[in-house]
């Protein structure tokens, strides 16, 4: 059973701040963990106004003993901070004990991405035109890679918002913000093929959602992840073969081929340029790697350094 104040906070996050369903669910899980830790037997005995910084430190200790990583613990404390800010705004409590907790710092890793040649190998491979699952999975991979949209945006994509004649789609992003995302002729042809087979398979000619399961119902996150992972595993042995890796790959490919940073920012629906700039580090990293592999002086110096041991 969930505490009433947590329930109110989640409604505030969803309906007033317009946060995504996935984000709200993450907040819910984190706060339910806190509730369970402090009041394991009865949600009604969970009193946020009585929580102290020491209580939260004890929770962090428990999470550490459970082998939760520093990134996970940091996220849970950020959710707790947001919860107490809400309670202060409502006049339920007068302080934020989570603000006294110093969050663990960690180096942000560069986003994982796949090489364009690998995706070309996958997307150029033959697939059965009558196998709905095969066509569905391949179209999802192609769309994620060629447009850079998020998994949640792909699931929520409406059929009426995909215009193959104009080569663009209307995407509903975070906080219900809409943006127009362009796409090329190859994807337009794949979309037309998918639509024909979808209508025959499901018996629905004008569906609300663009992507549908064979039974006519919408996709769900785990299904998309599994399908993408299986497709990418055929051309890569990397550990991170997720829909988001295709979004990272889209950004790196665009920047590597001369796209302007602001253009990539708008297509991806980033709030700030800083979120897009991380991908310039990927392109520079690849450039540096190529330099070391190709320039004779770089090769010579590395050989010399190695011979000193």
C-alpha cells in the first residue's frame, strides 16, 4: 500500500509537471523503497515529517549493503529530495533532510554507440516480407537509428503523425512537447511496407498507434528492448544493445557527417545544448583513435614507448 503523501506527489509529477510515465514510475519505486525501509509493516505509519537526515543515511547504508551502485543511490536520493520539496511547498514539513545528504560524485561515461557499418550490415540484410514480427522489429530498429527518437516516443507514436509523403513525423517527447523529426526515402519505403503488413495482420486499417503487436495492441517497453537487443546482437557482441544505444548512434553519426550541433539538438528534443554536446566527445574520441591508428609518427612513438620496458 502506498502512502497518501507519496501518491499526491506522484500525481503532481505526472499531471502538473508533465513528467513521463517512466520517470514517475521510477520515482514511485524509489519512494516505496524508502517507505518500506522506514515503515515496513504499515504505510499509514510512514510519516515523512518525522524523517531525519540520519534516517536517510541509514537507508543509504542499507542500499550499499544490497550492492546498489552509486548512480542508483544518487537517483534515489534525488527522488527523495524532490519529494520533500513538494512536501515543503504543501506546508506538510518545514525542512528537507535529503538536502543535508551529500550525493556521491562519479565520472559520467561517454554514451555507448555502434559503428555505422554494423548497422548498415543489419539493415541491408534480407528479411521475410510476410513475417510480421521480422518486419516490425526491423522497422523499429531502422526508425530508432534514422530518427534518434526515444523508446517511449516510438511506443507512443501515432499513425496519423507519420507522413511518408513529406518525410517527417510528429513526435511527442518529454513533458508532452511536440517536435517534427525528418526521415529519408529508405525509411519511408520501410514504413509503407510495414503499414501494409500491419493492416493485414491486425485487421485494423486506421489504428491510433503506429506500432502494433500482431493482436492489435500497442507495444510495451520490455518488448521493444528485447526486439532491438536481438536484432543488434546479430551484428555486434557489445553488452549494451538497447534502443537508447541507437539514439546515441544517431547523434554520433549525424555529427561525424557534418550536422550542426543545434540541428541535432532540435531533432533529438534535448532541453539544452549541453545534453547534445556530450556526443562531440564521442566524435573527438573516434577522431583521436583514427589518428593514432593512421599517422606514422603516432605509431612510431607508441612503439618506442613500449620498447622502454
